[in-house]
C-alpha cells in the first residue's frame, strides 16, 4: 500500500489540459473533462443518445425505461413493487438504470448521489463493466471486468455501509473463474467503508480513478480504498443503477436468487427513488507501466531469458503511432554513471500500432552479457520501454521513472538439476516445507500468486523453513521461489484453503 501511495502522490503533479471542473478529491490539479461521458442532467430530460435506459434484464433485476428520468436537474432512478413474469419465472420489482453505450478504460469517474429513502433492499450504484468480450484461451486471460465506484448496500441495519469492489472472470486452471469478494478474493477485490452519516439524508460524491497500475476510490474527496490493477484493463460501460438487494434477493450457491414477495400487502416505502446530480469523467494521460515489485532493481540470472511485461495507454481517443514501423519499443541497455549508453539490445512490439491500450511482452536473451558485479564502477543495466502516442500530433511516452534498473547475476539456471538437488520444496496439507542443503548461509524465500503478486518475502539463515497455511489467502495455485547465491528453485504448488 505504501508504494501505491507514493505513486499516487507523484502523479498528482501531472499536467493535463484543463477543461471544466476538477474531481472533488483533487481540486488543485488540472484535468481534462470528457464531455462524451459526462452529464449534468440540466436539460430536464434524459439524453437517450448518450444513455441506454432500457438494457436487457439480468439476474433478479428487471429494468424498465419508465424508471429512469430527470427531475429537478437530477437523474432519478426509481424502484417499484410490480409483480411480473420473465422467462416463465415470477419477479416482484422493477427499477431504473442508465448505461453509456460507449466504452472507457482508464480515467477518473465521479458522481454525486443521494440514496433512496426506502433503504432496505435497494442498492444505488455507480459502476463500470465490460460486455461481449471473447472468451480468452490463455491462462489468466480476462473475459469480464467490473469496477464498482460505489454500491450503497442498503441491507437491513447496515444503511451506512459503502462497498467499493472489483469483479472479474478469468481463465484459471483452464476454466472461467470468478474473482470477486464472495469467492474468497477479498484482498484482491474488496473495499468497504462504514460512513458516519446516512447516504439517504443528503448528496455525497463518489469517485474512482482507474489507471494502468492501480485503482483508487474516493468518498467526498477522501480516499477510502486502493487496489493494484491486475485484471481491470478491458473497455467498460459507465453505469448508474438502482439494484435489488437483501431481503428481496439472496446469493444461494453463488447465484442471485429472488425471494418470494407477497403482492397482496405491498411493503411501505415503494416506490422509492435515488438521485444522481451529475456524472463527470476526466481523461487520463498516455503512459507506460511495468510492475515495480517484479522488475525495479530485480535480479535476473544470466543463463535465462528475461521476460518483461509492460502495459501501455496512448490516451483517451488516441493510439500508438508507427514510427519507422515500430509500435512499443523496449531497450535493455548498459549505461554509465552519466547515463550514456554503452551497449543495448532492442525488442519491438509492432502489433501495438493503431491500438489505444494493451500489454506488450519482450524477451531478452541474457547469455552474452556480463553480470552486473563485473561492470565498471557507475555502470548498470536498465530496461527502457517507450512509444509515440498520436496525442498532440505525436508525443513520446516513457515510464514515469524513465527506466527500471535491473541486476544480472551468476546464479545457475532456475530449476536446473543441481538446484533441485540442493533445495527441496515439499507441499503438504499443513503447509510447505523447504530444506536447503547447498552450504550457503542466506536464502531469499518468496511466495507469489499467478498474477505475480508478492504474498510473502523473507531472507533467512535457516536451512529448514516452514510456510504455514496462513500465507496462502485462498484455494489456488502459488509459486514458491527459493534463491541462494548459487542456486534458484521455483516450485508451483496447489494449496487448498478451507
């Protein structure tokens, strides 16, 4: 969390063309308001060229266009008790939704909302979600993205509970898998905050800043959540909705299930309305991002190929330009103390040309390079990706730090026969046992998940190490890395967490 905060602070000073208001959380920063996605709702009627107020129903939620309208310069979304049949099944409520039919990936999203007076059983929400993406074939490929800027979970006796969560469906172990709070991924996806006020009593601002590296949540201008952005890189639709919640629906075996409602005695409080004063969206700058923990000043063995993953964003409405046939370029350089290039290797991802955003992967063979320890004083190896965005007719884009320094070491090949002989990794029910027998004093133990997220790092002098089940947050596949001065073993283990 500390590294996210430092990165956030450094990006506050970014210079972006000013147009209109700034987000409540950053009143002194300069932003560019995106009029295509923003709406003050001052025209007296809903702009149906901008907002779809009649999408297909799903789950327990039945959307009706008459439940979405503008009153007193505010978007009004209504929920009413109305027994009806859908696909041969009986439902008891209809409500309102508006969804921007264009998509947006990275930016700052803010809405000013007053929750419904009814409270119990309603869920005013401001969120983004993807639609119609093809099912990926690669492991960890993403099918679905959802970022909840705010869900006001007005469940019984918890009217002040504010949820700011993430949901995704990815290929994991060859199958489409939900990654969300209810499936045991709270550390990756869950933010909640109990407000000291009731969201039904007045308007409050709710914002989310989605970036290549991280996602930040704000309530009334104060940060209330932050997560690393592992999977939320698909184009998404901006949405405001009034959803159904407990006690009128429940999750049963992971499925939203409608609860019986007696239509002979309508409950007090229906119809009920939520109000949205405005929706504002600001662009984010063109940028490059690579995992700081994974690459910055990290060690790589000379006997291996270095795989470098880098995400790029050319800017809202912009694209990667073809410069000399190139798209995203990455250089592995040896530089001296003055930053002069001594030697370099270059790789190119030409497939990025014409795209707004994506992931580039570069593979560098390290066999012909010297270890970092053998370089002259002041010399170092660095990774330096770059590209040209179409913004302003052609703008060069680099990492925030310009480059990532790396260390090349003499460690033997990962999982070579000698490493497997000297380092034993044994996966058992109660945990993972590690025995090292190479005679070296110190080992670096690291546990990380399939997304490359560090869960545990320790330097130890012990020859026998035990990793208990508390290190593994959920059932799934993990990697155990044990590195000494001369050996490096990485073992994939399957942990079952009850």
